[in-house]
C-alpha cells in the first residue's frame, strides 16, 4: 500500500532586499527568512544569490494542498492591503508543494480560493514530486 500524499504551501517573497524590511512592511513574523549573501550548505560553502521571506502553512503535511493555501491566505487576511502593495514591488507568490505517492493523484482549487489569490494579486506556483510506490503504473506524468 502506498503512503498518503503530502502537501505544503507558503507565501514567499524573494529578491534583493533586507528581510527585516519585509517583516516591518508586512507586520508579520516570517516562518523563516534568509538574506542575500548568507552562507549555507555543508560547511557553509554556498552563498545565497537572493533574499527570501516565507510564511508557511500551519497545517500538517497530510492536509490537502488547497487547505494549506487557505491557511496561508487566512494568515495574510489581516494585512491583505500590505500584500497587495508588496505585489507592485517584489512579485510575492504562494508556492505549493505536492509529494505524490500515487501516480493517479492531483489537486484542485475552488473558485473562492482562486478569487482570494487574485484579490491579493498573488501568483501561484507549485512543485510536483512523484515519490513512487505504484509498481503498476505504466506512465507517470
């Protein structure tokens, strides 16, 4: 039997900026952040090429992707006017991640979720990963 599919989502701003400025402008603490030029990786040998500010969903990965996106949008609701202002400067977006264990899996969004993304002028991108486990799948797309 396959493991259940897993999902996550977060609001992200990336580019050449000081993450503290985004925190101040948004009035929210990020889930995580990093600054352009910070070093990371094994023995800190790689330098970041851009800054990043993220606000993650608070739900477990077993929740559906739309539920994660909705949770992030709910966190942004009190500052939605700031998100829209930020959209004109830095191209923030909602990023979703799907880890599929079943080759016949997918996801969908209701019109309400799509409208909420559009109201905030947020792009949505998603990374899809198929983690296998379906020995009977002839083709995985």
